[in-house]
């Protein structure tokens, strides 16, 4: 067919200089952002603790010993429980179910929010009406009370049941936010322009909408992890989870059951409490830094020269 | 100047578009519009804000469906494109440039991606390295040099004029036969407009692209257009060669427009001044007749009742006006 304009002879040898891909630049921005870095370090620290539990605290954390209600000693760094279990060992091992449930439930909830929120809003019409109706119904269902009812009904929610309950009650919040963002974006000229170049519906969602929503999606994911951890801890604390697994929530349940506070056994309550607060705080810090990084206009231009000087700090 | 000749590349026949908002209010955005675009010409659709220009563009781009009438691209009814490949072919052949370059580029995509993506979608260039070369060549052609540097720019790093050049390069990327340019310079600084107009002329001259150039500025229409279509409240009231319409307007509305230009010598300036912009008129209640009826100094009773038919004047010049029709009828007998 026709060639656009005429090719000028000097163009043949033209090549693109290599530039760090966008994802690398985003990570760099993250690391430069103090708040985000602190949050990531704390969170990753807990992930590492959980992974290294067999090394840091070898042995079964549920093992019962004669040393009951011992305050911190050289042997039991964080003291013992009323059944003589090591609190240190329990806190370390307790990281695992808490993070796993938080992560899986967070991922599932976010996936539901995206499918229902973005899918409904982008397609519009009856599909959107149905999606909105479901969001509105589910959003008024109070999450934690429903979980309590379900957990009671299921007789001690296992891990899978707990993840399902958390996801089923958690998705409408994200779905609403993503829906309104999608509605705002789909009317924008650049989405129309993409359609006019022949981009498919899935191509538009994936290439035009998602990149503009990624900070919202990640923020939503982190908030959902926080929500899931909170829900998991609450259920465990109320004894509605599996109280025989060692988790921060079940530690608090047993501490309450044995009236640890009345016995002045602060070492049994404070460590899991601090861990919960630290994980929640770390996620909140990361979330805040995403807000700061989200807008490319607010960060400095990713000029190639700047990147080279990046090592000297800013 | 290119005279219209041969088989039209795009034909609109009796096209109307009515928007219904609420139960009672209806807006006849486009009324009985008929025109033809011939290969390699630049036709300007001029009219004040709200006259239905963008709606006409959206109908052509199949972003909206017409209420009545047919739009044919090379004989093919645009409303009856069936199947994925027919749609793709049409998208490849007909492209659009949007008015606002701040809105029409995705803030997360580099210029290189924006221009290369249409080539990728249509597989018009097979390999990624060939595509990169083509993108660089386009960047050079739209005067974004050095291209290797502009390739990686994000929209926020570009000025309005540069953004519009990226948008033009995107439209050219799939080597379309026809481009609908909806007021492509109206959001730009006056000093940048001539460069964009030049680019459009060049794309026509060197790549043979046909343009429907939408504007509300008479000077740029006169500068760039081979022919002019004057639109008012959904109807096209006059059409003809650009010189003929600007120098010898026949429809009372067109006459009023051209008389209202404060510095007529600026009509020769090619859109680099802002005082040839068509002012907006106060809205009048919708009537079945000529929309200019209420403001027209020479209206007759019939104007309010019926939409006048076309009166052919010399050459390609024609007007939709009872007064002109009557005057010519009078001359003949
Ligand atoms: N989607 C829509 N719904 C309802 N009315 C519309 C819509 N699009 C355009 N209109 C109306 O149609 C008329 C013509 O608009 P438009 O084609 O944008 O004019 P122009 O581009 O010439 O300024 C205006 O009165 C406008 O309000
Ligand atoms: Mg418009």
C-alpha cells in the first residue's frame, strides 16, 4: 500500500537506545521513598521470620512443658504460656498462618473486586446493574458478624473456610472503588482512541485501563490483606477458628482463656499484639508511599541522566 | 487545490442523529446531512460550537450509530460492518485525530508505544525491530526529533503541540486512507497551529491521505481546505470550493459569518490568529424548518416549515436556502 510520507535515507540505521524498563523505574521510586522502604522492610522481615521459623525456633511450638507461666528468661526469651509453651516459638510460628491467610484472602478478594467492579463498569448495561446490585447487597452485610455466624455454623472455620468467608465479605469495597475509576476512565479520549485503532475489549482493559489503575489495585490488595489479617485474628481470638493451630489470634484466645492478664502474664499478650500492629502498620506505610508514587507527574522525570546518579542518593 | 473527482471514498447520504435525553427533550445533533469525500482532498467541516461536527465525526467513526441515513466507505455501509475482520479493516482505513491532545494520549504510555501499538494490532509490520524503525521514522516525519529521545517520552513530558504530533503519528501509523481530524489545533497555542496544519497538508501530499478537517475557525479552513462544508445546528447549509465559499458566500448564515470576521485580511493567515473563530449563537427552539430561520434577515414563511433542498450554483458550489432558490428561479424565468 501507500507509505506514510517518504522515508528519508538516513533512517535505516536508526536504533533505539536502551532505557530501564518502567517496572525497574517504579521499584527505584519505591526504594527512594522512605515511608515505603520502611514498610517493605518490616513486612519482608515478617515474611522471612515465617519462612525461617524451623531455624529460628526449632521444634513444635505447641509442645507442652513443666515451665508454666514463666516470665522471660534466658531460655524462654519471651516467657511461657499457662501450658508451658514457649511464647517466642509461638510468635514466630504464628507468623505463618496469619500471613498465608492474609495473602491468599487478600488476593482472592482483590480478584473478585476487579472482576466484578471493572468487568461490570467496562461492559456497562445490564451486567453493570447486576454487579452493582450485588455490591450493594454485600456491602451492607456486616463482615465480621457474618463471619462469626458462619464460623459458628461451620464449627470452627478451617483455613479454607476462613479465606472464603473473608473474601466473600471483603470484595464490595474494592469493587466500588474500581468501578468508579473504570467509569471515569472508559469515557476518556485515550480509551476511545485505543478502540479506534482496533484494540479489542480485553486489550483496552489490559493495556489502557489497568496501567492507570495499578496503584489503586495494589493499594486495594494491601488494604485487603490488612482486613483479612484483622478478620483472621478476630475469629481466632473469639475461638471460632481452629484454636489448635498456633497463630497470633489463637495465642490471644488462649491467653484470654487462661486469664493471662489477671496473672500479670504480659509476655503472653504483648508479643502477638505488637506483631499484629507491626504488620498492619507496615502495610499502611507501603500504601501511603504508593499514593505518593502513583502520579507520575508528582515524581521527578525519569530522565536517563538522573538514573545514573541514582546511586548517590537523593 | 484538488478538485473533487472520481468515486467518493466516503459518502454520507441523508444522515441524521437524534439524541434523546429524558422523556421529552430531543436534540437533533445532525439533520439530513449529505456529502461526499473524494480521494486525496481535504474537506473542512466548519461550524460554531454545538453545530454537530463532532457527532458527525463519531458517526463516521462508528462510535455512534445514526438515527437514519447511510454512511458508506468505499461503497461499504459502515453501520453494517459484520465480523471482526471487517471492523479491523475499517479501523485500519479510517483514523481519527482528537481535539484535546491532553486527553487523547494514555498518560502511562510512551510516545513510542502509542505510535507502535496500531501497527502491532494490525500486523502491518511483522517484526518488532521493523516496527521500531517505522515508529522512529514517523516521529521524525512529525518533527519530533531526535526520534530516539521522543520514543520514550511520556505525555506529561510533552507540550500540547508535541502531544498532538504524537496523536497524528498514531493516526498515520497504519497508513489509513482517510483521517477525520476533529479540531486538532483548537486546543493549541496559536503559534503552534501552522506547524500542525503543515503536517496535515504534507500527509495529504506525500501519503495521499484524505482528510475531513473539522474546525470552527474560518481562516484555517480557508488555508487548508480544498472544499468547505458549512454546518449550522445539525444541517449543512452551504458547500463549495474553499475560495468560492469564503469569497462569495451565498447562504445568509455563511454571509453573516464572513461579514462578522473583524479583520478579513486574517482569513489569509492560515489559522494563526484567533479572530476568525465562528461565534456561537443563542439557541432557538427546534423547528422542522431551517435552523437559521429565526435569525435570518431574508427568511420567508416556508423557512419555518420545511428544510430547503439543495440549490446547485456554479461549479461545486451549492446551498440549502429557499431564498437563494427563489432568487435563482426568478433569474431564470
Ligand atoms: N452523547 C450525547 N448525548 C446528548 N446530546 C449530545 C451528545 N453528544 C452531543 N450532543 C449534543 O449534540 C449537539 C452537537 O454536539 P457536537 O456534535 O459535539 O457539536 P460540535 O462538535 O460542533 O461542537 C450539542 O447540542 C450537544 O449538546
Ligand atoms: Mg466538537
